[in-house]
């Protein structure tokens, strides 16, 4: 891609099935580019940014474009990777945490209601709400359980959802996410392997009409664009003495499911981490604990959700600052678990060196957008150790409460 990512906005999204029939790929009125996502049997297999000068792509030219874009992934995977998932072999509880965003939770629940098969139960956790708007929105969906958690923080909210859930597997997504019909089936499919404790999936953008969304997706890298299936076990943690494992690359908390028995083994989400606390990384830290305990985690790009990225630059910059801050605190948490100096080396050497390198590149290339997104990340990194001093004095992840006797459950 050439040019500034922000200059792509408004960018259109086009989803193209390799099965055809193929239509021309055209920009709608006002669109400066098109982000084409190619699919095979319900699974993404390639991405291509098409600039205004490359559009329109005639229908006859779409098959060779698709082959060039998706060919490497299609060739690398066996046919089983594209098979329709079987009905879930486990019961799945869907947990969505939200705070004062009734429109978002309404949209998310509407998409979840179309899932086939549906989850065994749906739980919405209203985190420290300021009013009753979320409760009213949830009550419009029959059968959805409403749980109020007054302690602020995403980890507290997720833990409340886990405690309320009855499924063998708890699937997590966020209120700013839209779910395809096969989300439950595809996210649950890897759990047919009894060794698998956690599954994560691919997070695609739901809208790229704004500059902030394009910056996040194309400059930051979104939530990742890995299109091949990955399996993680304890060996993934075996890195050099100076480099910690890249657990944050294993997926995203907006699209993950964890086996309840594994949570009983390693504990729940760490309330010192995540939105509403130090900033983020409550998801990657629990994956770290799962791997340390000998569990297996799977990333499956066939399990897809669509995320609404931040709508403006200030919101995006606050998000990036929180991400960097929370990542530093998570490194301290992980250091407390295994005492490997690699976590502190990343916090005090690799991270600032990376940000300084980005700043140098931005100044050399006169890239105002890159410089703008480095600043909040660097500030978040500076805040990280101070937040670690404050948050690490508090209690860490709680244990999963034992199940109530069946006769006591209402």
C-alpha cells in the first residue's frame, strides 16, 4: 500500500466468495479505496486494498485477482480446514460485557440472535452502569440473562459472566462487535479436541468509512490478519532469555472461548488488567497462564467477528495509550509468575526502542499520521510502571467458585 492510511477513508468493504458468481469490484460514491476480503467456504482466505486508480475491477478480472490474493492460503491448507463445522460437541455460554452503550449491545445481540446453532445461553454483564438504558435494551431480547456488576473493569465483568454461566465453554465477545451466523459453530469446533482449553478467532473491520478506523486497521494492523490456523502449547513460551513470548499475537478478547474446566484450573481474569483498570491485556495474560499450566490454545481464522473500530482520532489515541499502558502492567504480572527477565527487558528496553524507531521513521518520512499514533503509545508506556505500582498491590485473579448443588440452583 502506498500513501497515508488515513487518506484511504472513506474506504469501502467488499466480501468476495471464491465460489462466484463474480461481480465487478467498484467504489461507491465518495469512496477512495476498497478493502476486498476473499472467502472460501465461509472462511477468509485473503485481503487486498484496491486504490481508486485500480478501480473498478471488471468481473472478468476478479477471478485472477482472487487467485493471486487467496492462492497461498488455499494451497497451504487442507480441505478439512474449509469443511462446514459440525454441531458443537460442548454447551456454549455466550458472555457479552458492556457499559453504557445500549445501541451497541442492541446491535450485537441482534446479530447473536441469528446464530445457527445458537449458544446454550446468552449473558450480558452490565458493568458499573450509570443508568438503566442497557438493562432496558437487554430486556428487549427474550431469554437473554442480564447480570449487573457494579465493580468497574472489564475483568470484573467477564468474571461475573463466567460465574453466572452454566456452559462447558464460555464464548466472549464485545458490544462493539457484529457476529456472523456461524460464529458459535466455528468457535466451538476446535473443542472436539479435549486438549484444547481456549480458542480465538479472526477480527475483521465492520466499517472503514472513518480516518480513525483506517488508521487502526492499516497503520496499527487492526487485531491481526493471520489467515492460517495456529496451535499453541507450553513450547510457545520457550523463547530466548531476552525476548518474552508474543502471547498478545494469539488472538483477541473480542473473539475467544475458554473451557470452564481450564478456568477452574488457572483462575479467572486478572482484575488488575483490562479496560477500566490498567488498560488492556487481560486476555493475553490469561492465555499466558493457560499455556504455563500445560493447556492448549488454538487460533482459528474460520471463527470470524466484525468489529466497529473507534470512530474518531481522540478515541483511537485513548485506546492506543491504554493498550501500551496495560501491556506494560501485564508484563509485570507475567514476570511475577515465572521470574523471567525477558518480561522486564521488553517493558524497559524493547518497547521504548520500538517506539523511538517508529518516531524516527515518522520524522524521516514526514508521516504525520504515524507520528500521531506513536505519541499516545509512548505516553502509555511511560505510565505503565506507575500503574503497575498502583495496581499490583491489589488482589490478582480470583478462583472459580465451585458449582452450587443442583438442588440449590434456581
